């Protein structure tokens, strides 16, 4: 990512004094948090998570960009409107994964998945083991594809339990 810093000197009159104010357009990170309920099973795992179970996931999405400096723009001063970021993440992740069960489509879990689908359950078939680590990689790709060109995905934190989470950082994936 190429970072450009714009330095602006503003001159204004205040109480008969000529004042100079320095403005620097800086990259700012903003974060929005989401939560959703998802079930999964880890085929071939040697512990309890081989069984179908669920989590109350918490997803923190951090983006980075320069706040809009155009005073005529209704989003003046924002990197991205939180509601715009919410729309992207809800459409790509939350609405899709909430109250779904995720299975790796290349395992025998496909039989269970098909049975659940036949019974009207919301099942997501993925081409990876549905661990927090792999899910956060998948989520990063989905979110990045929807962000405006002036905004970059900085990081994701997918919390599976109160004490366990996976993180993805753009700087680790250049």
C-alpha cells in the first residue's frame, strides 16, 4: 500500500490575530464489530470438535483509509460510513453464516450436509476445513472484494469463544 500524506496549512483570522493551523491527512483505522451463530464440524480432527457443534462468533473488521476531506461530501470526515461497512459485512458474512452449519464439501460430512439440506436446514459447503483460521481467510477475501478502492482491509479478528480467536492482517499477506 502506498501511503500519501497531504499537509495543509490553513490561515485564518481569530480575534485580530493571524493564526496558522496545520492539517495532515492521515491514514485512520476504524473497526466495526459483528456477531453471529454458526455450527460446524472438523472432519478428521482428534478432539471434540469433530462433532457438530456451534459458536457465538464475534467478528471485528478494521479498515484503513484517509478521511474524506471534501466539505461538500455528505461523508466528510469519514474513512467510510459505518453503515456502509455494516452493509458489506452483513451481506457477505453475517447474513450468510448466521444460524448456518458449515461443512467441508470434500469430506464424508457431505452426506450429513445433504441430509440436513433435504430437511430444510441452512448448510454452507466450503472447500476448506471450517476452522476459525480458514474462515477468517475466506472472510477477508469476501470483504476486500466489496470495499471501495480508497479503503483497504487492515485486519479481521474472528473470535470463536471468549478466549480463542484467529486474526488476519493485510500486512502479513502482501
